[in-house]
C-alpha cells in the first residue's frame, strides 16, 4: 500500500530560491523557483490561473530556457515537467 507522501519523482528536487521568467506568446512574467530537478520544478507565480498548459521558463542564474508542461496547480504554486527536447541555452 502506498502512502500519500510517497516520492513519485524519478529524480530528487533540490530546494531553490531563484528568480525565473515565464515566456508565453512574446510576453514575460517573473516567477520564483521553489525547487528544481533534472525533470521539473515547482514555481511560485503571480497568477496561476492564466498560465497555459505549456510555456518556456528561463532561470536568471543559468540562462537556460526550458519548455515546461504544467502537471499540477495549487493556488499560486505550479508543478511543471521539463520537455527535454527543447531546452536551449541563451547567452
């Protein structure tokens, strides 16, 4: 029997306190990365209800652009999965 707190992620998430930018149709919104792994992240966003199912995320520190798919939303926190085939480094 599995517990509700059982870890389902394939790679562990590390706590983060990092600025990111969500890009949708040419406009950008600032967000905060709460935690991060190779496969996804949790983000605090100003208004989760206006996010589309897919968007691009750029982290301020590494300038890596990741294509994200929304997995869950809880108030203004959003869990995303990275779609690896479209990650691009921005210099």
